[in-house]
C-alpha cells in the first residue's frame, strides 16, 4: 500500500481567528443591548438599533452601550452609559503539556486549556442613584440568564456566577475629557468568566498511517488421538485396547463373576443386557 502524505491542515478550527477575550465582550454588549431594547420605545433607557452612519453615537437610544473606554461625553451627552471591559487572563493549565488527544491516523495533536478572566460591566451616570439602579437591572438579568447568554458560544465554558457590585465611585479614567471625574459616577459589576481554547497541530508532508494488519498465531499441546477399532458384533467404535487394557478388562470381568450364556461353540446370546467395562 502506497504511503499517504498529509498536505492540508484538516481538523483545524474553522473560526475566524478572533480572540475569545474580544468575543466575550461582544457577547456581553449584544446581550445588554437586547435587554434594554425590550423596554418600550419612548420609555426611559430604551435602546434602539442605530443606523450605520450613527453607530458610534447611537442616536435615538436613551442609553449608550458599547466597549469604548473611556467614553466621550460629547458623544454620550447627558445619557447614562454602559461600557464593557475585561480583567487579566491567563492560561490555567489543565494537564501535562495541555494535550487533549492525538489522532494516530493523521498525527494531529490537539491542545486545550481554560482561560479564567473577569468581565467588567461599568455602569456610568451623572446621578449615583441611577447608576445603582441600572447596575442592579443588568447584573440580575445576566446572573439569571447566563445559560442563554452562553448558548451557541463554544469559546466560553462558564460565566455569570457570583457577580460582585462595587459602590458608586467617581468614574475616573472611564470618562474622557477634562473635569469629568467628579461629574460622573460608576458602579462596576465583575463577572467571573471561564473561556476555553483549542488548537490543533497537523504535521504536513509526512507519511500517514493507512491501515494496521494484525496476524495472530496460537500454538498449544496437541490432544492425543488413539486409534479406534470396531467392537465385535456391533457397529460401535471403541479405542483400540492395548495388551495392558485387555488384561485389565479381563481381570475386571473375572473378578465380578460375569459370564455369557453359551448356545453354541462360536455364538453367545442372552436376553439380559450386556455390560462391558472398558478402561481407557
């Protein structure tokens, strides 16, 4: 069988290469926007999908939601704002070499690991009470609907458990521009998040195992086969007796006193069953 050479990286993940640290922030933004979009139009804090040319300032929405840090007061205006950021992330190390499995047919090696991190939801407002209320509204829905938030997002293993709420504090570096630190208040919500990542290394231009053929031969002691001879007067076959066997059989018959009734010089018959002990 001719060897097969792997020339294409089959089995590689088919994603677009976007960092899961960015994807999780986009997921939070999409969820929170959808949450405020459920508020009736014209009501307080309703979020509305902006047109393409007004995506940055989100005109038409009563609240600004995004990932920009710091936010720009000239864009947000007097509206409250929610911005998403993340904390440090590091590979956790689930096993020796982070090796998940090996495909012996192609030689591909898969490595998998978990990345614990923290996603921060920063709720900004010029009124501390408003920041508190909006932070609680967002936090309790993410905590309750975390399974729905993860649906279809295979890069995230777990999130939303045990969120932590900070007290209202000055926004600081979360708001850009001069003299804004004391004009804005922030309530920060931290969500522990566990991301997962898989990489596949495929060896190229190397022979690939096509098949494995196994031949097993068993050897053992052969059973002893004794020649068989016809029993006189019947069609029954019995092992051919040796001289020792015949003497033992005759001795057994003689000791038991068994005898055959004779009706002639060369014929024996009886109405009683014939019992013969054969020692093998």
